[in-house]
């Protein structure tokens, strides 16, 4: 029964990883760049939650109402002022600028909040659990995380499939020049995509901060897990990232159960195995918006 | 097409370099150990920068995972020298070979990614190597190991030998990159950078050229990693496989000027200057360097050296080629109707 428990925990962890992966995948789908500061933005959001919770006395979930718009605005401004300038100039500039941002955010967090690890306190829900059968119990918080992840993925799918902005995302993703000729302002659209991406990753960061402790240096790992979930699931598949996140989550929890130091490493090795034997991922799709 | 004729700037550059090199070789006679240690650090960062510049600036392989080879080189030095009894100074180039041997299968995996995903992919692989080392008992697990093979030497002779080795490595790296870029393969590489499909139709083997550069750069980076830990003596997985190695390197190359040999030199000098000036302000020097790198990337994509080279047309290490301008009037070599 202990193994079933491990696998269930891993599957639920996958919901959190899918949240991280979705924003990364959306940005790559719409403008073909990888935001190397993606993980650091989630940690920035988690620290913003710490400040909001401590200064305003809010519950972390309520704090999201403040943090998500702030991060979305940050994403919009960042794209407009910085990232739009490096698009279309080859692969080097976007990689370097987002990597530079990653290092800047990490060191700014270190200077502001010190190297101490932090955690968000949601007031007891993180330890509450639902019994499933006589040996198995599932935590309320991982269940809520998975439910939120599914809701966000479904919402994003709806936006992409049904709304005008989603149609514009698809058009620009397929052919930016023609989309521009049809009256789409690509630069504004990219800013909207980045705003959406950082809004989602802000939610992911706050949920991460409730689930586990974090420090200024926790960002890069989040980026790598998000990237691995995207590749395992298959580029361009929104629901694939959920499966990719679940596979990664199960690999990590099973690996950690085998030997404490092997959790993250097992996740990486499963990712490498997928890359080796099924490089297109489990659910590759031709269309590549998120 | 012909190479650029030696210019005045190049002659001045070569003369300065010769005098500078003579001064550097004789430094142990009067310099103090701390100067030598800083110079070893300067040279190792410069070589890392030259290697990354070749990889990203010329081959278009924007790797964020070069710390993998710094760490592997450092650990290879300790295993070769302490466990296998190889002379530690001889173990430094051998560590480069170990890194190159690991780079070959690694390339088969990371070459599946393009552009931005190549960058994250190399980063993920570097983490795999860090975790593998951190979980290996023989390598000291998370707490790392100390290089003991050099304890039999006196402190002074160890420091002088390390310094001279670093000097030789720094010079060899510069000459090797320069000669490579001026060679047929270097021309092919620059053709790939300018247009991959175009160079392929002209007969450049894109895959093999890129693979060769990736493995060669891993050799240089691994060798430098071994040199770094020959100087530091104490290694741990978190430090040896730290993303900071790549961050320093990238900031140096971007600020100095990517895609030129002079750029990394300018960048390394600036890096040391900023670090010394802000040594009392903790992590602020990394924030400043990061902001500077982002700013330079946005405003001057060819870096500070690019500004100088464009403004005054100076090239200390000319690797660019130009189409000679044909004189006006009838060309005797051409068949006229």
C-alpha cells in the first residue's frame, strides 16, 4: 500500500508541475522563445506572497488576488519594454536576456530576503487529508492543487480555442507575418501572452510556497521541471503537459522512496529516457500553441 | 577572398602581447602569491569565456550547461591524481579528455533541441551530472573531496607550477581558437552561423562541424575546470557544477563582445574590475553585471569590443574575411566579348 501512496503523491505533484509547464509552453508556442527566468518569476511571486501575508495578514489564497494581477502587469511590461526588442534577431538574444533576468532576480531576492528558506502558512489545510480506503489518505492541499491546475488548463484551452485573443495566438504562432497583415498587433499579443504566462506561474509559485520551503535559488529547478514536463508530454500539447508533469512527479516520488538523494535525479533520468526513445514526447501535436 | 593584411593595430597588439607575455612568465620571480592566484583565476575565466564564445558566438550553440564540463574536469583531476596516481599537472589535460569523452554522448541527446530548448536542455544535463556526482560515495557525495596529490610539493613550487600551467593553457587556448577560426573549418563554422541552409548547400557538413566544436569546447572547458581545482584544491558538487560558472562566462562574453576574440578579453577585465569595486556589497555585483549584460545585448549586440572595432576598424586578432574590392576599369583577367 506504501507504493500506491507514493504513486498517488507523485500524480498529484504532477498537477503542480503542469502549472509551471503551461506558462513556459504558452510562451514558446506563441513566440518561439524560452523564458529562462520562468522559474525565478514563480519564486518572486512566492516571496511577494510572503510579504503580503506578513504585512496585510491575508491568507495565501486571498493574497493571490493581489499577486496574480501584479505578476501579469510585470509580464506585460517586461515584454513591451525588453523582450519585444530581442525578438527576430536570432536565438541568442532572447536566451541571454532571459538568463540575465534569471540571475538578476535570484540575486535581488538574495539581497532582499537573505538566504533563509521560507514557507507560506495556509492555516492547517496543508496537513489535512481525506482517507481513501483503510491504508491510503490523500492530502487536501495536493488535491486542491491538482484541481486548480486542471481548471487553469481547461480555462486556457477555452481561451485558445474560442476567444478572439486565442485565435490571434494561433494565427501568430502559425505565421507571424501573415497574422500581422491581417491586422494583428503581434507585439501587443506577445505582451498579453507573457502576462498570461506570469499570471499562471504566479499561482504555481504560491502553491509551491505552501507545499514546501523555498529560497532565492529555488527558481532554476522549477524551470527545469517545467521544461521536462513539456518535453515528456510533447511540445504543443496542453493536456500533454499534465501527463508530462504526472510522469515527472511519479518518477521523483518513486525515486525518493528508493533512496532519499535520488528523487530529482530519477525525474531527470526518466526525462532523458523519453528524450532518447520518444523525442517527440508522449502526446506530440502538429499545432503548437501551448 | 583573402584574409585581412596585418594592420598597424595588429602589429601594436602583437608587440604588446609579446612584452606582456614576457612580464607574465617572469612574474613568479618578484610577484607575491596572491597576485599569481588572481592571475590564475583571470586566465581560467578568460579561457572559459573564449570557449563559450566559440560555442555560442560562432557555432550558434547557446549552451547554459557548460558548468557540467567545469565540474567533470575538476572531479576528473582529483580521481586521476589521487586515485590513479597520475601526476596532477599531467592530469589537467587528461581531465579535458575525460570531459570531451562525456561530451560526445551528451551531444547526441542535446542536439535534439533547437534554440531556446537547447539552452534549457544543456542546463538539465548539467544538473544530471551534478546529482550523479553528489550521489557517488567514491567522489565524496555532497561534501566533495580535497586534492591530496599536491601535498608532497612545497607550497611555493605548487603555486608557481600552477601559475605557469595556467599561463600556458591561456596562451594555447587563444592561439588554438585563433588558428581554428582562420582555418577552412573555421570558415565553414562562420558560414553556418550566417546561414545554416546556405552553408549546407556549399558543402559544409553542419552536424559534424557543430559536433566537433561542442566536443572541442568541452575539452577546453574540462581542462580549465581541472586547472581551477588545481588552484583551489577543494571541490564540492554544488560549487563545481554551479550555474555561476556559466553566468560569469556569459556576462563576460556578452559585455565584452560576442563573436570576436578580443571581446572575452575586454569582458574578463571588466568583470574583475566590477567585482573588486563592489566586493563589499555582496550579491550586487552579479545584479549589476546581469543588468549590464542585458543592456548591452539590447543596445550593442556586438558588445563593447564591437563598438570599438566598428568605430575605428581595429582587429587585434583578425578572423573575419572580406571580399576584395575590384579596381574600376577593364579587368585583364576577364574574357571580353
